C-alpha cells in the first residue's frame, strides 16, 4: 500500500520498513513453511537488534498436525542464531474451543516448539478460564492480549502477563465485518482518541513485563503502519 514509496520493489520492502520500526510480525510462515535461506536473507537486510515474531504454520494451529514442527524450527533457526527471534506466535482459530482434547493438543504443540519463546492468541471465549493464564505461565508462554470487536463469542483478555514479555495485537472493533472475510475483517481505522486511550488499558501489563510488543493487524490502506507510527507506547 501507500506506506512504501512509489516504485518500491517487494525485495526492498523490508529494508524500507526497518527505517520506521524495530520489530515485525511475519505472517507468510502461516501459509508456507519458512526456509533457512529466506530467514538468512531477512537477517542480512535488517539492523542489529531488529526483532521478528514469526507466526506458526497453519498445520500446527489450524489442522492439528504436529509433524511440521521440526521442519518449522529448522526454517527459523537463522533468526535464532542471529539473536533476532523474539518468538513464535501460535494464533488459534475461533473454532479452537477449550475442550479436553484441545487443551492436550495445545500442551503438545507447545512442547514441540519449546526450544524457542512462544506466544499464544486465542479467538474463542471458552479460553476465558481461570486456569488458562496459570497454565501458560507454568509453561513460560506469553498470552496475547487482543483488541477485537465486542462480540460475546470472541476471546477478550484483560491485561495479564504470563511471562516477562507482553504481546498486544490490535485487529478491529467493527463487529459487523468480523465474519465477512479477512479482506473486510481487518479493514478498520482506529481513531486518534482510540490510540491515545489504549495504553491506559494495559498499565497493569506494562508494569509486569520487561518488554512489550504491540502489532496492528488492520493491514489495509496503510492503517497499520500509520497507527503503529502514532501509537504512544
């Protein structure tokens, strides 16, 4: 979108991005497994200290297939070796309810990837349970605090720290578009008042962590980049 100067090649986008921000959330790893070559290239094109959160592959989070964990870890190894890996994000779908079977699967998936820092984002409200945060804390896994529309079926977490790392993901507040598909779901623009008020909602979280990541996922028409640049965090 218009965040990048006209004529910017895809291969140059990361180099442009790092002029403005010091961390990024990689989403392509959800659709295809990462390769060491791709990760090595990203290390070379980013400055020392730049951090990557890498989304877990859909086989792990959406298809309950644990077989890809080894190949996935091999793919992101260059980030870890270069001290650029902030962690792996396991974003589960709304269909992933808090059942006995899913709790066991979550524990196994965490164990498969336990050699790297992990964060978990829930979408279904059944995970709003007293034991959820305790279980993540016991496993040293960061709970993602989402900003989503006011729909009763969605997971809404108050500010809570399960590790010394905080992780906030801002999606949208438009309930009527949430189930309209990804193209519309994340087409949302926060108001200046929203941006100013948000940090106050996470004061408790900020006081308990040593590092706090905030990512905007409203990735249409450069909204995410504009908001991130203006975010008073």
